[in-house]
């Protein structure tokens, strides 16, 4: 069994209104040293019954087909074997 840790972020050229709102809120709370904030998404996906190359390919396809919008978002992921469990 594998655990994929997926991070999806807006491309640098895309405006991030959520990040701007968070930055404003942090400034209002007194954290005036915050220069910028970029918001994103984080997901953990468990995959069962596969080998590592196949699991990597599956996660990449998931990101390309559903999890990330390739026009405005980038993605990256880490894949680790679950402790105490072996892939089949």
C-alpha cells in the first residue's frame, strides 16, 4: 500500500484572491511582516495492491485528469510506502 501526498498550487502567473485575503487577515492580526501568501490544496491518497511505478503513474493521471486544472494549476506529489504494509 502506498500513500501519495499531493500538493496543488496555482501557477505563478495566476492571480490568487484567496491568498490576498489571507494576507490581509494576517496583517489585520498584526503579522505585518507577511509579504505574500499563495493558497493551494493538499491531499493524501492511499493506493492498494500496486507496485511503485504503477502507483506513481496512477497518481500522475489522477492529477492530470481530475485533481488539478492544468491551465491554472501545477501539481507535485510524494509517494511513500505505508509502514508495516507491503505492496503487492
